[in-house]
C-alpha cells in the first residue's frame, strides 16, 4: 500500500473531542453488532437477524445481517481503539443510512415511535469522524507520528 495514501487515511489533527465521540459511539456500535452476529445483549444472532432483514426486503437476509453486524461490531471496536477510524466511520455511516432509510424513516423522527433520531445521531458522529480522524489517544495518531 502506498505510504502517502495510508498517511492521509490515518492522519489526524483532531484533539480530545474525537476521543469523546469515539468511545461511547464505538461501544454502542460494537454492542449492536454483537447482537446481530452473536445474539449477545438480547439480540437474535445471525439467523434471527437475517430472517428479519429478509422480511423487510434486505435480501439475502443472512448476508445482510453478516455485513451489518460485522460493520457495527468491528467498526465499533475500531472506533474504541482508534485504529483506521476514517474507513471504519465511513462504513458505519453507510450502515446508518441503510438503517434510517430501510427501517426508520417511515416512523418519523422520534425513537419513541421507532423513528430515525438515534440512527441520525450515530450517522452524524460517524460522518464527523470521517472528516476529523481519530484524534488524540489513538493508534492512528501513533502510527501517523512515526
């Protein structure tokens, strides 16, 4: 891989604010991904999530559950540790767009009606991290400094 490309991918001038976004949102994404992949935290695992995804038109459901769960779980872990935050955030932003427009948009804004407000907040943080990068206290910053 081209070093200039890798440096651009991981370089960050962001301060501590990115860390304040990365940790809680990374935990949320990783937990949601674990629900989809492993059935942890009251989730349905790949089989159940896949059946549900098929039922709402995201087919093949098992593959969609694997992709969404993998993006959320591993993307969340990437945010937590601060490794490859820009690409992880881009994937997570895409996943949130799919969630908003395939599941929540018809229910209005508010979470009380299964609306898109939570997905929108996660989308906003993900897009912010695409632009800012991982910030301080991240593996990305340590690698870029070398």
